[in-house]
C-alpha cells in the first residue's frame, strides 16, 4: 500500500487550467447534479486543487444563488485559483462548447427534422441521464449527510419537493432557517465535518487546503466590490443599448435580452426552477416557439454537455430562425445571433454574483453563523437531487405517463448505467456513449 502524499500538488498556470476547463465544458453531461459530481471528482479527488471542505463551502454559496449552480461553482473555483481571469475562463469555457453544439443541433433539428437514428440514440441517453443524477445524489449524500439531523433534512426536502411539490426556493429558505437556528442552539449538528473521507490517500493535502488562507484577491474590500458591480452594469447596459438602437425596444432580440435577464435574476434553484418560467414566457406569452419545440429542446439540453439551462440557446435559435429576424436569406445567422444574445444575458449575472460575492463568502468559512445555514442547505439539496432522479425515471420508464406502458429496455439501460457509474466508477462520457449505442441497437431490433 502506497504511503499518502504529504505535499500539495504543484500550482497549475492559468494556461494549464484553460485546457482543463475546456475539457470540463466538453464532457460535463448529466445536468447540474452530474456536473457538480464531475467537478468534485476532477478538482478534489483527482487533482487535489481544492479540499473537500473548501469545495462544499463554495457549492453551498452557489446553491443559494439564482442561476446555474454548476457553472457558478466552476467560476468560483477558477476565480479562487487565478483571480477574475481564472473565473471568467472557467465559467465561459463551461458554457461555450454547449453553445456551439446547441446552435449546430438546433439547425439540424429545424432543417432535417427527427430521424430514426437520433430517436434511437436519445432512447439510450435518457436512461443514462437518470443514472447520472442518481449517482450524483449518492456521491454528495455520502459526504454531506454526516449525522441524523442532516439525513432528516434531506428526507424532508425530498418529501416537500417530490410529494408535496413545494417550490424549490421555499425548500432552500426553510433549510437555511433551520441551519441558522441549529447553529445558534445545537451547533454540534451543523459543524463542518472533516473535509476528506477516511483512508490514507484521502488525507493528502490539497493545493487550496482547509487551512490555506485566502489569497489577496479573495479578501473582501469595498473597492473590489464596487469595481465588479460597475463592470457588470457596463457589460449589461452596452449590449442592451445596442439592441435598442439597432432594432427598438419591442424587437424580439431586445425582448429576449430583457426576459432572460429577469430569468437569471429572479429564478432560484438552478435550471429546474428556471425552466417553468422560461416555458411560460417563451411559449405562452411571447410565442417564440411551440410547446413541442420546447420539449425537444429540453431533450437536447439533457443530452449535451454544459448547464441544462443552455436550453435557452435552443429557444433563442428557434425563435431567430423561424421568425427570420435577419431576413429569409440569413436564417442560420439569425438563429445563431439570437442564441448568443440569450446566452449572454442569461449567464452574465452569474459571473457578477461570483466575482462580487466570492470574497465575502471566503471570509465566512470558519464562522458558524454563516456555515450552519449553508450546511443545512447542502443536506436539503441531496433530497432535491433524489427527487430529480425519480422525476427523470418516471418520464423515462413510463413514457405515456403513470399507469401507461413500462419501458423495460429503458429500465435495463438505466440499471446498467448506474452499476457502471457507482460500482465500477466508469467515466460519464463512456457511459453516455455506450447507452446511446444500446438505445440505437434496441430501436433497430424492435
């Protein structure tokens, strides 16, 4: 048995992390739960760039923000290692591969329509996504649920979301309140646990370890906060002003920019909380696309890398293409422009939240008044992820709805994917590819 490494790994350069974040952006399948698990595996377990405790502290902050928590977590960790430039690189590369891929797939979808090949591949990928989310709940729960109180919080959050259909923001606020009160009266249940699991190799120090002091750029200053906010306002106002000057306030592109700014600021709980709001606005209010388009876009979002909320790029592309915003001879350019506009205004607030709030969050790491609510929220999120896995399972295994035909082939693929991920710890990309081929093969045989 090898002796544990007693030295932290060497610090990577910004250039080295550029290629790392590009790789993450290309393989981050499985929605927010799978992406958080991937970030943990790569940053905490494999490369030891950050300790378990520091990772969870950053995750807790991202969970209470509006917007895509996995992309925000990548931005936070990139910022912690390499200042604002590192955060921008990490957050942007987490999104850009998905944007380019969705623009391409949206064009294929509108021009060529559905084919048996694509349908067969999707039939295998959807059960795999269910298994990926279940694996994420397993991995996070094994680390975050350290005592009966946290287990109870996870169970209550599952009951509230899955059985009672309580809104996600209410679950987050309730868990945070319980954590705050618990930190005041029963702090032993909400102390931050040991950052690493048992085992000799688990105790190897991380580059940014539990007791590593925050670097200079991660220390809170009023000047730093105002600088980030000023840049954020400028980067929002200039593109919005350009849209208004070029096309007017009532133009589709301008209304998209305003609508998705509100979506980014007002919808807590990640992609699954944003999607109902986007559906209501894009389909029912603005009529940018149909309900059938929206469901197909969600399927694409579930089966491509990047944040699930990247389905907004599909919404933008379909609207720009079908409405011929740049004329009948520039349908692809119109769709690509609309997808880019939507993506910019959806993700810009996330960068501002991280770069502005990160220094304050770093200053609260050892303050139980702040960490206890975040610990409780993490426990509640485990229950939420389990409910999401069940939600996926219902729609994949009973495609006609409750009481309808049970899809045994989908259940078999999901079970095989779960075993490969949890028991044999196979990479997500390999599992996705194998399940897609299995789904296509079964569709040919049937």
